[in-house]
């Protein structure tokens, strides 16, 4: 069974190795001891092939949210793009500032900018690299960065290279906390008060681990109120909104019609658009930075990544154009709509399960974004599924053995004590698959209710965990 083989490989990868390396060279022993800290929490990252790719499990984990990859839609459009440009080069020839610029990439950037209602777009190698470029190049000495506490790891890495020494975080999606953070900056930075320096406010439209939406309109109002000179500007990471939210998938900013109020936007192509890039949480595939001509010039002159990296080649950019052409023509709208349908069907299915209410009341199951789902116009494709921290892996084992591909998100990707299973829904998921997922979650919860209530004859551990721990013992 593919799932058993996957779990067996994972179990082997989590074995502590340091104690067996007493006679090994110090260099390698030290590295294994560092990895042992991850293994001790069953949180060491390893390469694996998800069972859904083998056709033996249902995909509730990948980033192919519009199912353009699995359906073959993006491949067909990409091949059409190559056919229309038969003399394309396989290489770009250098960085964008040297020999790596060419007409095709400039044309695609212009199309992307027009689609999103931006002045310019700059294609870069990945969403991660885009954020490091933005925050490493744009803030000037004396500027301040105010950021949501849950912004992506790439934003944090970019800020470490920033010239802005004043950086203040605020509570996630909390408008009052943003107000307090801006007030703190104004109290300590007279050059921002007099308008000679700026506050850069960093948020995401859809948050990758929590699946909730930024209250952007309210935040814009606060910024305008507190900085009437107009020197509080927003940087919005739309990585998980691209293709999913807004008119034809143009994103939250376009949905709200505030394109002119946002200084910089980041859109990635390796998630919903499936054009390039992988499913890793730390890599977002090829990306486009949207902003003014001035912002583009600053990034090209001061972002070391852009200056010293070879430009994307024609085949890579053709993949982006294929994805954007599908959005521009409205060909992705049906996938956008169906994705909303399956997410809503999941919420309906799990809430109607006879075990949901009790499991929720007891704290055994929690889905923070399920509240008021029926009243919302938009429900994100990312649904965090939480349980007691000590149960998280037990629920993972149960889902895996039920032929459902869903994986835990642990520290350091999320804060300690905030582990969860991140469910990712796709346009190609069916109602039956969604019902299977809801049923599997609640059947596990029913086991846990019995265990916690201490019913006579009840086991101390759910069935799936028994199976996996027995497998661990056999591989010890």
C-alpha cells in the first residue's frame, strides 16, 4: 500500500542519529545533532512523493488550486504558446541588466501589469526572491516597516537586508493593532511625522497558513487617517489570491478596486496558476512585482537578486503567459467558481456531521475560518484544521490511512503551539471527495471523544496511531 510505504519512509527519516555518530568526524556529527532536534519532534523535513501523485490518495495538500496542472489545461495552453513562437531561445543570455532582457519578457510584463491595473510589472524568479528583493531594495534609510505578525518567511528574510531600522509588527489582521503600531512609529520617528520618510505597511491578501483575508479597506482608512501626508504605503503579497480571488483571479486589490492605493503588489504563478514552481511553502514559483515605474527602477538598481541573477528564459515566461492568457480570456472562471463550491460544500458537510458539534465543544476539532462561512462572498481554499497539539500527528495518521493526502504544519513554519493540518482545496475536488474528507475527520473525532470521556473498554490511542506506532516499532 502506497500510504504505508510513505509512512514507513517518513518513520525511518525521523530516527535519532546523533548518538550513533560518536566516532564520526565532528563536522558531520554536529550536523546530525542539529537535525536530531527536528527528528525529536517528528518535524524533520524530507523529500517525499505524495500518495495522490500515485493515484492512491485524494489531494488535499498541493498548491494546484485551480487544478490547471492536474487537468492538463495549462500544458495545452503552454504548448500553444511555444507553437506560436517556434524560434524561441532556450536561454536568456544573462541578467536583466546585461544580456538577459528581450522583447517577449517585456511584452508579458506589460500584459500582466494591464491585467492587474498596475503601471508596471517585473518578472522575477520566485515569490520568495521577490519579497527579498522588495524589502532589501525599496525601504530607504529613515523609513519604517510595519508588518502583520503572520507575513511570510520571505518577507522576514527581506527585512533583514532592509535599510529601514525601525520595524514593528502588529497582531494578525487586527486593525486596532495596526493603529497602535503606526502610533508607535510616529512617536519615535520625527522624519516620518514631517513627511520626509515613509511607513511601509506589509500585509498579505490571503494568509498561507490561516486561510483568512486581510481587512485591507479598513487598514487603508487607518493609514490615511494617521498619516495625512500620504507617506504610509502598502505592500500586498497576493501569492495565495492570484487566480483565486477577484475579477478573473486578479487578486484582492483588484476585487476592492484600490489598485491606485497600493504601492507594491506581489503575484506568484506557481500556486493556483501552476505555470512554474513547486508546492513548497517556501517557494512560490515565478512571480511578478507590480508597482510604479519608479519602484521597478529601484528594484532593478538596488535588489542584489535581480542584479546578479540570470533572467528567466523564454520557456519559463511562456508558462506565465499561458496562465495569464487563461485568466485574461476568462477561461479560469469556471475553476474559480467550482473551487468556491467545494470549499463551501466541505464546511456544510462537516458541520452536518453528528460528531462535529461535540468534538468542537470539547476542543478536539477546530476550524477557525468556518465561522460565518455561509455569509461570506469568498471563502479561501486554505482551511486550517486544528486539534490538541498532542493529537495533531494522530489525526494526520488517520487521514493518511484513509487515503487522504493532508500534511501537518509544524514549528518553525508556524509558531510553537500552533501546529495544524493545512487542508488545500482544488477546483477538481468532487463533492464526494469532500464528503469523504469530512467523514474521515469526524470519525477520528468520534474515537477521540470516547478516549477523552474514558468510556469502559475504550482504547487510550486511536486505531490509526496504533498502526503507525506499531510500524515505528517494527522499524526501530
